[in-house]
C-alpha cells in the first residue's frame, strides 16, 4: 500500500503532545476499573424535535471545500428518533466475552435498523497489566468523537468533527488490541477500511496512547492518535437509493477520490467534582487529516492535496439535576489542485474561497427521572456559508438496564 505520511510540521505537533502525555505520568495513578464490564443487556434511546433544517428536504448537506460521506447527514425539521441502541454483553469462561449492538435511527422520516457492532473479546492478564483483544465489527478507540451517539453524549447533533472526519461515526471490521498498565493505555488497530474516509478492502491502520488518571486532583483523560489508509474511487453515497433513508432524489457531487488518507489527533478531557452538587468539565480536541490523490468524474479529473484541521472546545457545569454546556467547533481547510479547471473544482464543491466552517451549540440537561433526561439545545450553524443558520431542538434521552 502506497502511503504519503503526514507533514513534518504535523508530526512535530504530534510529538509535542506525545511528550506532554508521558511527562504527565508522574501524576497519581488509579486502578483502571473501567476495563472489566459485567454481562448486561442495556437499551439507550434519544428522540428530539428540531425547529428547522439547515438544508431543504430535496437538497444534500455540503460543506464548501470538504468531501462528505458515510452517515454525515444533519437532522431535518420535525421529530425523529436520533438514536436507539440495544447493547448486549456476555462474559464467558477464561476471560472471553461476546458483545453486540443493534442500532436504529431516523433520517428524513425514514428509519433504518441494523446490527451495528458484534465482536469477540479476550483479556490476557499479566502481573501488573492487562491486554484486551477485540475481533469483529466495532468502532475505533482512537477518539470518542468517532463513536458519538445522541443517546449517550451531550448533544443531539453529532459533532462537526465526527461528520467531517469519520462520516458521522466509525464502524468497521477488524481487530484491535488495548494494553493497560496503571493509568496508561496503548492501542493498535487494523481494519478492513469499510468506514469513511477509506474504502472497503483497502485497509486502515491506527494507533494511540492515552492517559486516564488524576492530575492535581482533576480527573484527566489525554490522548494522541494516528491513522492511515487508502481510498479507491470513493464516492459520496449518502443519498444513493441503496443507502439513503429517504424516498427523495437528492443530487450531490459525483466525483470519486482515489489516494492516500492520513489522520492524526489529540484530545484532553478534564472534570472536577468541586462539591457534592457541583462539577465542571472541559474538553478540547484537534484532528488533522491529509488527503493526497485524484478527484475524477466521467469526463474530468484533478490532483488534490488537502490539509484539513478540525478543532472542538466544550465546557460544562453540573448543578445537582441540571447541566449546562457550550461547544464551539471549527474547520480550517487548505486545498491545492493541479491539472484542474475552476469549473470542475466548483462542480465538486471543493472551492471554498477561504471559508472556514464552524458550529456553536448551547445545551441544557434536566435529569427528570433517574433514567430520563430532558435535553434542550440552541445551535448556530455556519457550515455552508458565513451566514449563520439558527435553530433549536427539544429532546428526551432514556436508558434502562434490562438484564
């Protein structure tokens, strides 16, 4: 597999945050109790009513300068089941376990039920560390953003970074190994390449290092990661008749991308329980991707070098049964073309004229009942132009342990 690595500047940035990660290892350590999970059958759901859509019912959601795919589709106006998960886990003898997740969500009034994840896992225990191996169809562990679900996370809307870099969410077939030692976690992953932004059968490889622990009394989760793969005639199939959840005919750019895909990122999650009824949390994330290859349709082609950076910042406050959140996301796009005409670039939606998309969300949660949470959001979306589109949503999250 041919591969063009990340630039020296990007690798230097990744090295800096890696050094910061390991230099913080003098902090207090705590037993990683999150490794072992009990056998269980759990249902999670999220529904919401949204005041307006950011695109018309007969239009596809496009971001100038960026190629989209996978499940990167926003919610339209009205009510929808944003997420429904039935998660099952069965622990077996000799530290083996089975996991599966059945998922359902609605888009433009149409629903889709499918077996999202299924895997076989094994713990290998050493004197002071644990190796966890999973094989099957599941999600990457590089960043929580790649596995965002409305029924278990802060906002109804998927993060802009999840939409752009992972096609909404990651789901692929492969093997991943996680090694836990005290508060350090190291992981390597090998995938078939089914998930956006790679192509099925081309392969996708990832690795990460993560610290879970406490620094100066503040709960800290800090990670750096790297991923590489290939795309072969990858197209935007979000609105194809075989893939779309809608009976409407929606037209998007018909160009395909063939080439190398490299991504790297880091994130920092902090939280602190100030008093019994007051907690604050903060999140910061950076994702960088480099695409090097060819864009082509039936009559024209161009050579593309894309450098894309995504940033996400979130702050939240928990006061007894109430939670308040604010999140800002933004993209910095740098596309370079050779052997291309301006008309072709515009047809493919890759001409952004310095436009930098962003999205601001204000959120509120009310823990109405132990298993029920009311969620209200106000969103300012500037993903298509400098003119912000404002909308709000009201929803309900519910979860229950069946077994």
